[in-house]
């Protein structure tokens, strides 16, 4: 079928380009080309219960399983995915990659058994400034692919904190201690909750979220992040 003239001109003047390699996208592609999607450095941690992301939480908080979709390293072209998602307003990119992540998670008996997808919340002031919560967009893609409930109002960040970027592990924990609140514990009671964030480094933020849920309910918690260093 021929493209409408307006669509053809738009594509000609403002071509859709892959956010990773910069090549022109074809009709079936969204945000990232199939070649770059195929070569994304997947961790496959969802199939490995002894993976290094899961190990981050050993002795800290009792999670069922923890995983990340792909590795990002200094100099890797895939770092641009996170940068564009978090700082360049490309929120829909989070949903698109989240769908791909959801395909992998469904391969795992642990992750396929989750009941609710819960994004790590931003403080309202920070979300207003950024315009969106990137973890919500990732979660929306995962929830859509896995056909799971998405909960984005129960777990709340009640205290604004400084950026975690230049803090060590202990400082990161101090920075997030007691900043999350579960508004309606009964909604998570008896369920398997999947906490979702964009990146995991020390795991302090995710640990604080999991502790809040586990201290208020008899829920189970697993963790999934888009990337790990």
C-alpha cells in the first residue's frame, strides 16, 4: 500500500532513525533497528539464579530473583539507550525495550509467576521536572508483553533525595533509607511483586523499595532492571 503524501513527506524530511546506530528505520521498526536489537548485550540473568544482580541482594533483602536485561559499559553504543530514555525525553523507547525484556522474563518460571509489575517511583517534584518516570515506561512495556497488572500508585516516594551518581554504597543506602511508603498494603498482600527500575548499581534504591513492601505485607518480591553496568 502506498504511503499517504503527508506521511511520505514527513518520512523524507524527518526520517525515523535508530537511536543506537543512526540508520533509517523501516516500517516495522520502532526506535531501534532489528540489527541493533538482535545484538543488544543481553545478560540472560533471568535464567541464572546465581547471577551477579541477584547476588547484590544476598543477606540484604529476601528477593525471589533479580535480573537485568542488558549490560551497559563505558564506551558501549548501547549506553545511548539509557541516556535517551532518561534525559532526552524518549519515554516511548522505555516501553519498546520493556516489551523485549518481557519476552525474556516469560521464559523464567520465577518471573512468569509475578502478579503485579511495580515501577520504582520518582518523587512527584522530580517527575514533574522530568515530565515522566522512565521506570514507569519500562514497566508498561513489560506489563503489556507479560499481560500482568501494572501498579503505579501504591508504592510512593515520599522524600526527595540527592542524585545517587557519585555516592558510595553506604551513602546510597543512607540517601534512600525510609523514603518509600506503601499506601495500600492490602493490594500487594499475598502477591508476587516485580519491582522495575532502569539501572542497578549498588541496589540500594531497589532494596529500600523491597524492604518497604516486605515489611508491610506477606508479598513476595522480585527485581528487574533494564541495565546493569
